[in-house]
C-alpha cells in the first residue's frame, strides 16, 4: 500500500460543479499518481505510475 501522507489533492478539471461525483488527483508524489473519490477522502485511492496515468488521461480526452 502506497504512503499518501504528503499527497496534495486537487479536483479533476472534468469533475462536475454540482458538489458530487468529483474525482481528486494527487500528482505531487515521486513515482506515483493517486486518484480518489472526493465524497470519501478517507477511503481507498487508486494509484498509478505517472506513465500509466498519462496514457489513461490521453486515451480518455474528448476529441473535437
């Protein structure tokens, strides 16, 4: 299990502004990107390598 003690969480730019269904990302940890549900900040978080996270975000970007 990754140590997320120093994580600086930010809301995803794709999260809705209605106060729910928000995803938070912490990308300030060396060699790790963490993702969590903002409604459950003490719950579990998914962790990715920076390369895997970049691949995921590029693959899911909306195409014009």
